[in-house]
């Protein structure tokens, strides 16, 4: 974990957490993935440097603001951006078409899964805007998923507080364990959704 970022977070606390989450979710690269930023923030809550609830609020605010800006921008100006796509634009047309097809076939569940996935969650806001998902549906999804995402990592960091030195020493292995746990949660959500949908279908038939 970069020492400069540790210093920045320790010195500026809640403002640093809000800005770092916001900038990375809006698409500005950071040497520290947001998932590990939130874990470290949870550790700071454990150590008494910051308050757990306020950390969650700041992270949630940064994530929601970024997701709202991306969605609104591509919902309003998506066609113009695609037809005048700058070189720095991170998503290929092929990827856009693929994600659009997934969202249209699977609906909101695909947005929920995408928003909880570390590697593609930022792209989901862009695709949702491009496909003109209804604002009220998108707003509800990002509120729920942002709360789950930020709370999951921050609370995990808090409970890992007593073992923080071990976590840092084995961060690479821990990263995969954490992603595996998140994957299990996602699979559970999808399975429950499909089961409920099938039950509803069988009742109506």
C-alpha cells in the first residue's frame, strides 16, 4: 500500500476517503484500488482514528456521486460521445454491445451483479446510461449496491483490525480470498433471484 496514500488518508480522513473513492469510480486511475482503500479505512475505524459510520457515509457519497455523473452523462450525451469517441475512452464498441445485450436480456440483476464486481462496476454506470435504464430503477440499484459494496469492505477491514499486519504481509493472497467471498455472495444473490423468478412464473402459470 503506497505510503503517500496512507499519509493522505490518515491526515485528511473523511475528505480523503470521499475524494479517492469518487475519483477512481469516475475513471481517474489510482495506485490503490478502492476495495483496499475501504479495507484500510475500516482498519482506521478499528484503531479509533475515524468513525465507522462516517467512513461508510463518505465512501457511499463518493461512489453514488461518481455513478450518478457517469450515468447522467452517457444517458444524455452517449450517442455524441460514441460517434466522437476520444482515444482515451476506455470501452470498446464491442464491449459496449456485449454489455448492452446482457443488460437487455437479464435486466436489473445484471446491473446489480456488475455493480458488486470489482473490475467492471465503473463500466456498469456507463452502459446503464447508454442503454437508457430508467433513472428511478438505476437510482434504486446504485443506492443498494453502493451501500452493500462500501459497507462490505469497510466492515471487513474493521474486523480484520487485530490481524492487520498479517493482512498487509499477505495482501496478494488475501485479495483473492476476498474476491472469492464476494463471488460467493454474488452467486447467492443470483441463485435467489432466479429461484424467486421461477417460483413466481410457476404460480402465475
